């Protein structure tokens, strides 16, 4: 399964924002962005080109701490001006002789106020690396705790929804570290799908709203009712692959009907499996579509 998506927009910022929404990434620092085409304004609207970016998930990069201001490099050719101090005089009026360097030609670091070098600095670097690893592990544990809490909220809400509608069924939830999966199982639960999955989409949005209000956090939810979502994803992947083969043989472009971000991700993944063809998203939610074209 491919991890990146291509998105077109009137500007690089708009395209990147749309791609992050499509991948379900809230923090841009957790994604890798590659600009394939800069936007061109054209003349009187003629020759205008949109920006095209390629975005994929990536591990959040931590900034390494630099030295203090006093440790920053100065421009070449410039040296730190030294203050001239008048020589200390004895009672006889003669200047005090300069102190001699210790044997071996080394200057004491205490006298110069210099940095410690060698093993001491290496050990400090190891401690910084250990703290960064502990921070990452801590973030993962926090995400897992929040995910488990949200999974319990989703199960409780959907179970209550089935009870209110008088439908027999079961609710299964799990959190895989990134996405919260919820499956509603049972023959009678097909009543929650509706024409073109309109009711299922409404239940999906309502469930996300409930989770956000109860946990005060966003939720990446993938809802499936009576196996409809899995069947649709499988059929959509086959259909997108056939369209990609058609574009590869006949050329041109094919724009699919508007669909939600989850379905667009299925199409992008399917098209990525066909060499020589690419896909990108175009339009504004909720009328956002996938375009399949030659590479």
C-alpha cells in the first residue's frame, strides 16, 4: 500500500493542507512534503497552473538543540575583540610579570573558562539522545491510552444507538496506533447503511462528534456496518485499477465522482500499483474528486 498522495491546489499551502486532510495528518511536521510544480499566475488567466505537491506520512522530526548565542559561529575573518587591561603594578612601579604556562604547554580549562571536551561531551550527547527516545515512547503511550479511551466511547455510543433503533447486533472496536476501527456486526444492522451509504456516513460523522466532545480530542475513525465498508473498498480498488489501465492504454485523464477522503485514499493506493499512471485530488470538500492521468 502506497503512503503518499498527490494533490493539486491554487497554491502550495492549499495543496499541502488538502493532502494532510486526505491522509488524516493534523501536524504538518509529521509529514514529508515534496513540491512537484509551483503555481503559475499566467497572463489574464491564460497559462495559469496550479501547484502540485506530493505528501506522505513521516516520523516527527525533533530539532536538536544548538549552542547558546555565545557559541554561534562568527563570520570568517572576524575575531572577538579582546579588552586591554592595564598591567598591575607593585609598590615599586614595575609591571607584574605574566604567569607562565604549566608544564607540557597545556592551559588549564578553569583559567580560560573553556568547554570540557572528550568523554564528558560524549556522555552528555548520549543523555540527550536517551531523553529524545523517552519522549517518543511517552508520546506513543499517550496516544495508545487516548485511543483506548476513544474506542470505549465509540463502542458505548454505537451499542446505545443499536438499542434505541431496536436492532440486534454487536460492536467491535480496536485502535491500531493511528486509526480507530469500529465494526457493527449483524444482519439487522444493514438498516444503518441507507441509499448510497448516506445513513452510514451520517452515523460516522455523529460518532466522531460524540468522541471529540467526550474526550476533547480529534478522532480518526473508520466505521464499517454489516461489512459494507470492506465490500465497497474492495470494489472501488478493482474499479480504480481498471480505470488506470484504461488511461495507460488510451491516454488522457479520467475524473471520478466526488468521494470522501477514505475512498479517495483507496483509489490512490490502487492507482499507485499501476506503473506509468498517477492520481491526484482536485476540488473542494465535499465535492472533491480523484483524477487519474499518465505519469
